[in-house]
C-alpha cells in the first residue's frame, strides 16, 4: 500500500514532497503533523482505495481522540 503521510502546515512553497516519489503516496497537511479527525477519515479512504480485497485485514489503532471521532 502506498504511504499516507501527514505533514505540518503550511505546505512548503516551491517544493512538492511527492516529486520523485512512489505513485499513490498521499500527503495531508495538518496543524501539528498529528492525525486529526479529518485526516484520519482521509486515511481510511486511502486505505479503502488501496486495500487488497482477497484477504481479511485487521486495522489496529490506539485511543487517540482523532481515531474515536
């Protein structure tokens, strides 16, 4: 599965962190580079897009508030 990478805001000017990267990698910008509820939802969409459906998948998460919202 391609990487999902939270990065701190603001995005760098004149630099694209995806240049020369692997296809399908997603970069999301958050206030403190931590996962928040919106970013976690985007991660779940990214996971759903790239997950292999031929076998079961278990997603283990901790009790961070963004995972609960």
